[in-house]
C-alpha cells in the first residue's frame, strides 16, 4: 500500500483510523448484502424463498413445553416432565418405597 505510518502525525493517524473504521463498516454492509443475495439465489434454486427457510430454522425447541413423564398417584393433576428439580411428591413417593417407574405415565 505504501503508507509510511511512522512519518504521519498523530492527527493524521487518527483521521486514517476513522477512515478505516468507516471503510470496514461499509465493506461489512456490502458483504452482508452479497451474502444475502447469494443465499436467496441458492434458496430459489430449490424452490424456496429465504424467508420460508429461516422460519423453519428458528422454530427449534425453544418455547415448547416438554410432555409430562410422571404423575402423582395420589393427585393425578400433579405431573413432572423429568426435567429440573424433582417435585416434593416424587421425593415422598420414593421415600415411601415406590420406584420411579411406578410414577410413569
């Protein structure tokens, strides 16, 4: 590139740095637009829009409740998915001699 940084003043270096920061941001925006256009083209080749594909990829499991795996025999309204802390009724049933498989739904 041929820029002699050692011969530049501090003010010139700061101006150069600011110009570089702006150029980097512009390059990132340009590259994002190019990537988006390429992704839209690739999706179109398979008969999809990019919006259709991005909705499916975000669906995941977040926000969905796990189905209960265990039920309290003395109160069927109380259930537990098997995730997280065991409810007190599970502890009480196990202490009373029940097996965890006895509580399965």
